[in-house]
C-alpha cells in the first residue's frame, strides 16, 4: 500500500500482466499513469460518504479527475496520450474535511473544502505546487482562488493547469521541472490569470472567486485506525493497521475475506498505508474484532501510537533507486520502540530509501532517509561503504 492510497502488486509474471490490467479496468481501476512523467493516481478522503464531519464527498471528483487523465475521450478505453508526456510527474488530491486526510499541501493541486463566506455555498480553496524531491521540498501555496464544489469546475481547473504545465513547463533540468518552478517563473498572479483564461476558453460555464476565509475554530485531526461511528446509524468504520504497508498474499486474502464478511466487500486505503473496513454493522463489531486475522498475525485494530503511525516506501528490496532496505527495518524498529517507550500521542515515523522521498520523511515527526555512509573497518583500518541514513525531525501535516 503506497502513500497515495495505491496498491503496488509485486511478482506479476509478464504473461499474466494483460489479464491483470484488463481485470483492473473492469473494476474501474487502472495501472496507467502510475509512473514516469504523468499525473499520478487521485487521492481523496478515505472516509468519503461515511464521515459525520464530512464537508464534501470526494469520490465523484476523484473519479472524474481520474477519467480526465487516464480515459481516452474518443475510444472510452484506459490510456489517454493527451496527458502522457508532462515535463515531470504531477499529483492531484481532493480533501473532504478539515482533517485533510489527503495531504493537500504536498500535492501539485490540492482542493480544500471551504464554505463561501457570503453565499454559504460549499466549494474548494485551491493550493498549488507542493512536492518533495532531491532538489527541493515545497509546501503548497495558496492560489487565492475558490471554485464552487461541482465536478465540472474541478475538472476544468485541473485541465487548465495541466495544459499550461504540459506546454510551458521546463523540460531541461528535471530537478526544476515541477509545477512550483513554473509558478515562480511566471509569478502567482500571472499564473492564476492564465489558468482562469484557459478555463473560460473551454466554454463550460466555469466560475470562481477569490480564496475564502478558512475555518478558525480549534480542530484536532481524527484517528483513522480503530473503531469509529459513521454518519449512518448503526454502522461503524474499522481502521486496520498494515505494518509498513506491506501485504503478503495470505494477508491480502485475509483482508479480502474480512471485507466480504463484514463490510460488503469494500476496503479503503489511507495515505498512511493502512486499510479501513467501512459500513460494518455495530452488532458485528465484536465478532470482527475477535477474528484470528486481527489477533494472531501482523494486522491489528489498536496498534499503538508508534507502530500504528510508521510509514515506509518500497525500499531496496524492490526499488532500484533506494539506497537502503526500508520495509523490514521500519517494522522492526517500530516494534522495538513500542516495547521500549510510550508516547501520549501518535508518533509519526517515516522511512524513505532515497532523496526522492516517496516515504514523505519531511512531513513526519521523525524521518529516516537512506543515504550513503562509511564505517571504519577495525581490521583493515579503512572506511567501508555501508547503508546509512539522514535524520529529519519535526515535520508536520
């Protein structure tokens, strides 16, 4: 499970790949646009449609945006060459509540639900340019633009930004090719004006306003793990911890079996690499929590403040860019820390194998990034190359 609510399947044989891809498409899922210089998968709220504090159901927006970038408008099949060759990769997310479970501030386009101060209409404030890379870590900036919460407005805005980025973004230095660099080159006011003119040119009736005031009442981000009441009477969501986001074949089948039995076959994923079973009848909670899969293996519903908030990228076992192994180390260190210390609140520890920071270490309380290192060999007196890491502290989300 990735930090974009995604699943990466390992060990697929080449001859089986076409059937896997066709099977995904039949389930409204796709592997297209999942790498290289493309728009990566949409990220939305893992509590969409079931959250008692929901401001916007993110599902129709994410589906429409996914179709924009991965569905051929002519053939209606997956694969859209229009957005298949950008200057650099591109991330879009849609947040559904003040919790910002989608992490809008580290996406190229982030849609934050906000009520219009005058009309009371629900819409989105737009933030732009957030990303992490070897060269730079950029926190998204306010676009000073609000759009009404219609799917068409979200599509028009994203399409306009993508068109400008595709045609005018830098294709020279890859370390300066993300959206933020183009915004800084043009200036935010000019970039915003160009986006609005592009939206107007589509003739679809897009509307917008200046950014609206953000809510100021105190708010604490809620927990996704554990058992929590839903908006629907008599139903609860159950967040299940998946250590380091890694599932074996057996564990994947166990999770699927739990979903079939308790949540009508539905499983949701989080950017913290965990799973949620939604719509569990309250009368079945005790039976679910007693399941061997949640008590006798790696899964748990209440993993604790340290184990439950450890995140890891793929690491050296499967990623050629990683300088260190992350998954096994992350799980082992989390287990040791959980047995050694206690914390009054969640302690977010993120591991990433290289400076590309797929593990988002800069947003963690403690970030561990793979790096080259040397260690003195006492027998030879020479320094030997060994796996090492750089340490980050104090990141926020």
